[in-house]
C-alpha cells in the first residue's frame, strides 16, 4: 500500500481511535463519572458563592387574580360597573374582552399580616401566616397575553418553541447533588397546563436536563418497576450490554445525546430503589402530614406534591417544578378562585414552614406565580348572571411571590396604580425575575450560555436585570 492510498482511507478520528489501543478510549475515561458512565449532572460550581442551592417553583397556571389575592385596590369600588378612561385602555391588548368593559371591584377582604404588615386576601390565611418570609412582587409584567406564549416566556425567556426551560438551565449550570434521582423533577395537579411539556423541556440542551415528570401515587414514573420475573441481576447484565454498545457509538460520533442516554439508563436503574422510598410517607410525623393536608380533600393532590418537593430537595434534586392548573377564571371568578385557594393555600404555606423547620429554606428558593394576572375589568359571558363574572388576561401588571434562598422576606417590591391596571413603581419583567433567580443560585445570567446554531443563547435572551431590592 502506498502512502497516498493509506492517507485516503484514514481519518484523523480513526487514527486517534485506533492508535495505542485507542486514544478515544483514554479520552472517554476522563469523561466517565465514578460509576463508570458519563454523567452530565455532576455538581458544578456557580460563578460566585450563592445562598440558594435548590429551587421549588410553584407554578399556578392560568393567571391568578392579583387583585383578589395580593394587591388590594379599594379604589375600584368607585369605578365598579363603569368603563375605565379610554386614555388608559386605548393601547391595551386583551384576549377576549374589549377595552371598554366595565370595572369589577373585588369583594375580597384584605388584612395586614406579620411584622412586615404585607396585605393578603382573606382567601389565603395560611400563606399570610408566612408573610415575614415572603417577598411580594406586585409589579411583574410580560409581553405575552395568551397562556402558552406567556408560559414559554416565563420559563424559557422566549415565546418561540425549542428553547431550554428554567429548570434545564439550572441543572445545566449546577448539575445535581442527587445520585439516584433526576436533577429536575416535575409534579402536576389540577386539569393540566396549556404549555405542557414545553414548561420543563431541555430544548437544545442535552436531554439529561429535561424535567422528569413524576406521578403522585404508585410508581413515580410509569414502567419504573421491572416486569414480574425479571431479577435485578438480569436487568443489570442487559444494561451493561446496552451501555457498552452505546459507548462504542459515542466514541465514533461524540454525540452528547448518546452520553445523555447512557446516563439516563443508569439513573433509571438506580431510581428503581430510590423511587418507592421517596413516596413512602410512613416515617413522616402525623403533624407534618396534617400541616400539609395530605390526608384530606381538597388539598390532598397538591399537598402530596408539596411534601414530595421538600423530600426531593432533601435528597439533592436541584429543581422541582409544581404545576397546578388552572387559574384561568374568565367566568365564575369567586367560585373557581376560592376552590384553587382551598387546594393550594395550606400546602404552599406548609412547604415554607417545613423547609424552615428542616433548615432548608435558607438554601431553597421558592417561587409562586402564574404567567400573567387578571384585568380590573369584568368578563361576563352571560350578562343575565351576575355571579358568572370573571376577569380577562392581564400581562402588564400582576403579582408573584418568592421566599427562601437569597431573597429578603417581609417586604413588598413594586407598586401598581390605584386601579391595579398599570405599574407605577419598580417594574419587574419576567427576564428580570429569571436574572434574579439565577443570581440567587450564584450565576451571572449574561454568562450562563450555551452555543447553538452558531450563537450563544441564554435564559434571559438579550435582556434582564437583577432586582437588587429582592435580595437578602
């Protein structure tokens, strides 16, 4: 064989793969974790020391009415039944109602709570008892006025499909401290969200960073248990063979998705032991189960998820997303809103108290909120029924709250006008919220990037400012 013929059949990759017993194998050895498999979720240091290590995001899909829960507006009584001035509404984009719709005053009673004196609706007595731990943000805003775009913007920083979500960015940046559970776990209750899996997708990040959807009863993940008659030793041998085949493919292609697949198979094997223990509440004190409302209705489903969130964080899971739907109260506002408050108020407050009792609140950032709020104006689809009144989507001024790691509780950030229509102080865009969450975890949001299609992407797109007033 001539030198030219040899050059034609060789490639640089094949040379390094074959040379000296396979330099590719040597390189792979440096990429393998202690258990012998590539682990993209190995814990990583943040950009700077941080107070928060974990996040629990209580996502209230549909848009909770801030006017009836967190932002009292007694001035609405003067406008009740009347349209707002055209000067206020002429540029307003609404989903269903017209800008000339009449104002609907809230019948809710608000009271100050805690040493801080933050006002809460009478439908949130349990959350109100945590007032001194909560940073209430009354000046949130977004550009998206429909549900799915709003959820995409909240969780991915863009209304376009295919971007990584907040939980995926967090595990990409920090990895996970859990060896036997996913780094990013999703729990659901209610009727299902508009965004669905796009709220916990890994987008163009490696699929290891995708949120893993858990069930609240039985196997946390479908098909997690082995079929009858399949012994762990047999399954281990099958996984070893599959791992070896995947590793050969990885050496040839260097495709990170293959590495993610190897890690996922191994994680699933370990989860078969960890999953049942996670869902076993028998060792939890009866007082804790009662505090959450685990054994009663209507709190049970959301309470189980909140208690699971605490147990997941205890076991090193980095990001837990609880999605409860739906707060989309276009009609029957009083009937539907009180129901969701009855379901979520007690468990959410119990989560804060339980984290605090376990010494986890200082290192766990808890976020509560939806993709937007509701209008001060009424939406009545059947005018002959006054109790059918609801509120339309309102993206330009709404409320969310945060507590725990890195956040200064016992305060209100931002202010809306007397009608709850617009923001008059400390506007906080969803990109600013994302930047602040990442800051609490030790990240400069402008430096947490991933190169895709020739450019560096980040969660906050090209915007976002850390809200220093929110920080401890």
